[in-house]
């Protein structure tokens, strides 16, 4: 339980009078600090903010670690994965809602005689912006062209990141990614 909830589990090696190991006593992770000796690089532990113990006296079992000497709890890793997924969804939603993801470019040969024409064009296309207006009709003036833009590599990477986050969350709860509507890399599909 300590390994899952705290990311670290500690056992005190209790020895008898002859110095033989006779039992291992669990130490709650809230009572111990793991440190690295700057001189020799070895771990040492501070128990209850006062007693110093070496790595020969304490068994330290780490969970997933980012630095190699202190573990992160599964719950902490899950919290980060879920937070990243939510942040990505919010960013994607705000981009599409505000219409900042252009689907094409409006081209006009030459220059406009009136400098206010681009502003009037922009305001006349407001009704076509945002995800709720997808598929709307655009009327173009003489000589104007609309070039459709395909998905940029950056957009494709954004979608891949969203899929990775969904897969991480699924694995935390021991689910297949397709159970939470995340795409999988396999080619198998199941229809009902």
C-alpha cells in the first residue's frame, strides 16, 4: 500500500545481539526522508527528523522514479496524466471555439483599392468561425480563391498527444484504450 500511495516503502533491518538480521519493520513514509550524500553519492535516511540511518540499515523500495533515488506514487502519476489530458482538451476546445484553426486561406490577386476591404471581409466571415459553424457557405468576390489547408504536422502531433494521454489514463485503471474511446495502434476493430 505504501508503494502505491506514497511511491516509496521503507523497511528497518532489525538485528539481534550477534548482528544477524531477524526481522524487517515497516516504516511509514511520512516518518522518513531520503537524502543523497554529496561526498560519496550514497543514500541515507533521516527518521523522525532526527535519527540518521544508512542504506545498510534501511531497505528502500521505490515506485516509478524521475530522479532515481525517490519514487513517485501511482496516484501522483495518475493525477499528472489526467491533468495533462484535461489541459490538452481545454486548449484544443478553446482553439476550435475561437476559430484560431484556419481551414483555408482566402487569396485575392493584387491589392485592395480600399484599405478597409480586408476588415469588412473579416467581419463578413465571422458567421463562419468556430466549430459550430463548420460546413457553412462562403461567397467570394471576383478573383478571390479559397485554398483548403490540410492538417499540419503540429496539429497531427497534438492529436497524437491527446491519444497518448487517453491511453495513459486507461492503463492506470487497467482498461484497454478503446474502452474509453481512445484509438489504438492495432488494426483490429470490433463491431457489435
